[in-house]
C-alpha cells in the first residue's frame, strides 16, 4: 500500500501482498479480486452438497497451479478473459505470494475433503468443508484472509520489536525530538504517498544502506504497508546496533497529519501541466488545408480517453497526456520534471512512448527504426499508451484522407509509403506483444491501417 489503509478490505489486500498498488488502485480492484474466492465458494458448496470429490480435486489443483503460475489461476483467467469484458471491470494482477500461500492452504483443505468423500468419511468432509467455507466467505465479504493475517503475525513473532509497536502519537513525538522516519516500502509505493519527512530505504536495500542510517546517530522509526517488511528491516538494523522503533503500518500515523499525497495531484494536475507544455501547439496539418487548426491538446486528451476506456489506470492516463512532452518540448529536462511531479512509473511510460529525447531530432526514418527496435521491450503498461497514441494518429490521418485525399501525406517528413510501412510495422509489434486488455485497440489499428493502404 502506498497510502494509509483506511478500510478493512484495503488492509486485508495489503496483508495479502498487494503492496505495489496505491489505495486508489486497490479500491478499483477490490470487487474484481473477490471474484475468484466467490467462485470457489460456490463450487465448494456444490461439491459438498452433491458429495462430489471430483469438484474438490479440481479446486485443489487450481490452488496448486496458481502457486506456480501467479498470473494464471484458472478462475482469474475466466475473469480476465470473459467476465471483465462483460462487466467492464479492471484486469486482475498476478497473485502475490501471501495470496498464493492462502490458495495453497485452501488446496490442502479441498484435497482433504476430496479424500474424505472418496473414503466415505462424510463427517470429516463436512468438518473440513465448514473451515473452507468460513475461510472463503471471509475473503468474499471483507477481504479478510486468515492465512495472510497469520503470516503477518508469524513474521512479527520471528522479528519481534523490543518494546512492541509504538503508537502514531509516540512516533510523532519521537520525530519532533529528532528521530528519523524510514519508509521501507518500494520506491513506487513511496512515490505514491508517504509520511512527510520520511526517507525511503526499501527493505531489500536496508543492508546496503545500514552504514548511512547508523551515521545519522538518531533513533530510527520504521513503517511499511502491513508491518511485515517493517519487522524484517527492524530486526536487521537492531542487530547492526541501531536504536529502532516500529510504527508498523503507515496507516497508524495520526490521521491527516503530514501524509504526502501522490506527486502531482493526479489527472487534474497532469492536464494543467499538459496545457502548460502544449497549449500553443497545433496538430500537423497540410498546407492550404481549409479546415481550422486543431489544438494539439485534443490529441493528448483523446489518447488518455482511449487508455481509460480500455482499462488503463490513472497513472497510465497521466502518461498518455504527457507522452509527447519530452519529445516535443525539451527532452530530458521535461522527463525529469514529469518524474518529479508524477512519479517514476509515469516517467517510465512516457520514456517508452518517446522515439527520441534529442534536440534537434534525428532524421525521421532513423527515429522510427530505433523506436520499432525498442518497442518490443516496453512494459505492458506502456504498450497500452503507445497503442492508443497510434490508434488516434491513424484515425486522424484516415479522417483527413477522406476529406482532402492524397494531400494528407504532405504534412509528414516522410513519403506515403514510409509512413504506411511504419504503422504496419507497429501493428506487427502490437499484434505480437499486446495482451487481452489491448486487443480491441490492436484490431482498431489493423482496420484503420488496412483502410489507409486500400485507399492509397
């Protein structure tokens, strides 16, 4: 979690290992993440009522399968490939380790029920079934996972604080007295929101930075999302001789007191910065085109809308608004400013969507070939933004071709065949790399590029 975890559901998801997601993202995923346990609950009821060991054998196999392949739980795949398309919900992310371990526990219960039913031990099957049904019902109703909850407590037992967790008020008084707040979450979580004045030392980098922390000669107050990483880091730092206090969960910090919001303030701030960068810019147009010029911001808004319409999150939409900023308005300094305002993830997506940061720009063909070589290595979250950009670009070219014909190609720094080669090559990359979330946009791009090729 990257923000204070207010609701029991979000706290439960944090304990299940969804550390990399902001509170806003988890709120969006909350209902979707209940689908698989709800489906398993229904199947378990059917299996028990019908006394069918095969049903529970299948459920056990699903849990074991997901343990090895986090992104391929069969019921998650049903949701992502069918239910999501019908409901318009967000795509389910891969299952983090604590959730997969909970799935392993459920698999063990299902295997026990299967063997009990097959052996005619109905009472034992119903006893194990009652435990399973309560376990799944708690997940569906409140995102409470007993296994994840237990793992958090075991981790705290293995790395016990010397004096127990300190309260939020105690932590605040210690900070006012000179203690150093240390956020041991990931850089992305830290960028999405943290306690003011904290330094970010991810738990897997604590050993590397221990000398720097000891050199501060100050008490250290550690926190994370659910308390597990905090306990782990605290144990290591105490062994190194540091005076350590554990706040545990970030949400225990006094409400409303010095918790930074995500950088940039979200879409509204991104839109304001987009207008600042591109407010005086217009879209490419053919000389002597009688149509009024189109503000460049219209293109950026359209790309952001496509991203959101096809399941993108807020940070992807922000990147869509800003994806041409570094390329057109100042190169690396603009990318650094985007990173400062909106975080590393947005900046990485923008970089993956830029064909150059150099000024002056290299020749058109050189830039496009280089971008085609880099695009297959881009993150899936950047592929969605890049694809939305190309869909809107080709749609605009096609609309203008219908209006003014072959003169549309006069606006480019390349001839008609080169432009069509570029979009056809992009389509081939997107066709290979795109996931189900991007597939409708790939088909739109295929249709538009095909019509452009037929018309010219």
